[in-house]
C-alpha cells in the first residue's frame, strides 16, 4: 500500500485551519466578551495545560492498542461536539469548563497523528515536511480568510467557524487508514530508559522553554497589534506571513538536513528565536521590522518542529513513537504553553507588553544554552 499522501495532508490542513482560526482571534473574541487580560491568560493556560496530561493518556493507549487512528477519530469527534457548547454557553465558569473539556480531546489528536504519519512514511521519512506543510497552508488560509471576514462581520461569529472546521477535521480522519506496522520480536529499550537519557531530558526542557516564549505570541500578539492600531486584515497578514515562511522552509528543509545535523539546526533556529522576540518587543511601531520578525517564524517554530520530529523518531523508535510524541506535546506545548500563558497574562498589565516579549527572548536564550551543552552530537545526521 502506498502512502495516503492527500488524506494525511488533508487532516493536517483542517486541524491547523482550526488553529489558524483560534490562535490569532480567540483572544480578541474573549476580549469582545469582556474578559480581562488576566482572565484571557488563565483561560489560555487551561487550554494548553491539558496537554500535560491528555496526550500521555492517549499516547499510552495508542501504543498499547496499536490503533492510533481510532484514538484520533474518537478525540476529533468529541472535540467538535464539546466546542459547539461555545455557541450557547457564556460566562467565565462555563467557558473555563468547556475549554478544559474541549482541550482534553483536541490536544490528543495531533501527537497521535504525527506518530501515524511517521509510521506511514517510515521508509521515506524525508516526505514528512511535504505532508506537514499542508497544515501550514490550512493555517494561513484560515488566518487570512477570517481576518478579511472580521473586517465585515462581528467576531462573535468565530465559534461557528471553528465548530465547522472541527467537524471537517473529524470527517477527514475517517478516511485515513491505519499504518501496517511490523511487529519485531527483538528486545527494545523501555520507555523510561529512553526518557532518562541526558540528551532527551535536555531536548524536552529546551522545547519547554521555547514554548514558554511562544505563549505570549499565541495569546496576546493580536491584542498587542490592535493596541498599536493595526487593522484586523493587517494582523491576519502578519500571522499568515509567518506561516508562509514556515511553508517555504518545509519545502526545502529535507535538503538542509542532508548537510546539517539536527543539533546544529536547533542551535541556529533558537538563536534566531531570541532575535525574533526581541524585535517584537521593542519595534512594534515599525511594520518592516515586524515583517522580518514574522519571517523568523520559519526558524522559531518550523525548523524547530521538524528537528523535533527527527529527534523523536530516532530516540524513541517505532515501539514508543506514540508515547514520545505525547511526551513532547505534554512537556513542550502543555507545560511550556501553560507556564507561558500564566506569566504573560500576569505581567501583561503590570510590566507591559515589551517586557513580556523580552522575557520570551530570555527564555529562548536559556533553551539555546541547554541545547548547546546537553543535546548530544552522536549520529550527527539524525540527532
């Protein structure tokens, strides 16, 4: 059986279209619903905080059952059903409960789909970036489309749009086949033997620091630009530019890995991440500088993420792919995202936006030191 390229790509497209509808505009939606910056930070922390637990539960279940697609279909279905509650329920308590319940299912799908994709392309791993780039296309289509839509319509319609995209994401998941995995009888290392390796611990800590840095971008970037009188369409274009740069990188990163190790790619990408958040912090008045900062999204997220996929595939092996992807999502996007959302919400009104994004740059600098010292260089073309 060949690689189901378009079915895998379609799931990424709709999953990240949801993200493209959510990240730039959900904070604006909550603000329109009269939530404070502190409330928005807390609600976003709840959204990402479930990643600490949920992906691990689903990851262990997927590896134990060998049926990751069933997990993806189940979680995608309940994510769509639960999110529809935002169409009818309001107030902080209701929004908080819906956020936790929705996130528990929605955050579980992507790590398992990453593992399923890697299983489908295990003989041609270089094709990962060409499949994953369709997620970036979905993100940019949603960001630009909704930015234009909100120029004419109320942002209170946002939950309707996201619900529809979640339903489409679930529908596409029904078309993706399970990968046929070979069952090896050779003894493999236990999951804890893998996790306790210094390089793996350092990799997880570094990615946590990187997501702590990204959190104020995900939560407050649109609000930040709105306060400086940028139009919704301009905000959407800036979000879209970052993801467009990411798409270009996905198209060529396979060639980069032929001459550059994962460790070197991580070091260069993290250094550019420090630069990106410093520019966002202190040059928000200058649109050309913001454009440069958004292009650096290709480094701060794109190349970091592809490097992470290579690292996990190499270190965790086929037997522990689901758990490895879940652990990466939990520590980096879950714990890192939650801590970042809390600190950005807390300091946004007390210290100000410039210092929040400056703290993001410092967080990336810490990640740079961790990778430089502890991420090993054995098998240089892989780890």
